[in-house]
């Protein structure tokens, strides 16, 4: 990285001698062109800024953003503020670094520069309030998880003994749903997910995940009622964009189908249990 830094400045030091890169060496330096949609605060207008980052092998978008953060100077040499974005695990596990890269929603930690067309465009997700630059407020997504009670109640913390048995098919399907990292890709791709019109495939898949568990079935009806409101499962338009956008390959459309069936049965016969 230090070698690239020397190449991008007019002068540098090598030992005790001043070093100035030759014109041919300067021309040989490769750069990554990046356009970022920025915003200083939630009520400020958005704007585009362009940056150049020294290229190196296996560079991902997070690394590019970190380089820009260290030296926030635009392509035309204007000093600007450091770019703001969210990141955590850097291993496509936490889901927090999701953004729109070249028009496609995905994780920036797993987006490799060598696999992207330049100039690379970075934009914040559009289905959540934009806080600043590439950072968004995804609180609504977690409120939906509360709405459907996406957890299993337990009675105390004492030893409950062996867990209930499940078939291998059930375990395999539940494992797929358990891989959800609440990244929001499915919600960004869903044409129905807008404001409070639709709870979205992510919450519905978690209903399926919890209701399949023998212990989760105890509060099954409460979860079904959580997706039967005005913003519920019936608002799904079957676009199937969610399953294409999901980076973990979660069978979201299967979950929607299964829970749609369950809500119909619950709506028709649920009153008999009361």
C-alpha cells in the first residue's frame, strides 16, 4: 500500500534520497474510478462525487471506501469530507454493509473490484431512510421482526432436557432460513416493499423458520396474525425479485407460499380454537 502512496504523490522518500516517480511509472499506475451518491444529513439534497483509488489485486469495495476515508479528495483534487457507510464483520455475515453497487443491491465486503465495470457507482439503499452518504436506518426491518415475534419463548433458563426431534428435511429447510443476516437485499429488490405497505419477505421467512420448530408452534398463531394485517402477506405481488437478490440463497418464495397457506387455514378455522 505504501508503494501506491508514493506513486500518487509528486514526491516521496526512499531511504535518505528524494524520490520522484518517472512519467512512465506514473502512467503505469492503475486506478479504480468510483462515483458515490452522497448526503450530508437526512434533510440535505443528494449529490455525486467521483474518486480515484490506487488499484491493487483482490480489492473490494470496503477497501476502496477505507482508502477514500483516509484521504478524502475527489477525482478533480477537491478536499471533501470522509464518506460515511456501515460495516462490521467484513465476511458477508452481518449484512450491515449492504448498498447499491452498479445498480444492484449487494454486500460491499464481497463485491470485488475486478468483477465490476468502471466507473463503479455506489448508492445507499432506497427502501430505508438515508441518514448520511451510504448509511441508512434499517429500524423498520427489525420492527417487523418484533411484529411477527421472530423468536421462541422458553420457560426459564434451567435445563430443559433434550430438544424435540425433527426430520432431516425440516432441519435442512430451517437451516436455510437461519442463514438470514437481515441485510435488506430482498426488501430493496421487492417492488411491494415501500413505507408500511408490506411487511416483506424477510419477516415472512422468519415466521416460517420459527413456526417449523416444535417449540415455536406453541406461539404459531400469534406469528400468523402478525402477517395477516393491512401490511401482511397478501400484499406480495409474486415478483420473485427477493429470491434473486438474496445473497444467501434463502428459499423466500417457498416461505411465502407456505405461510400464505397457513394464514388462509388460520383465517378460516382459527376462531374454533378461541
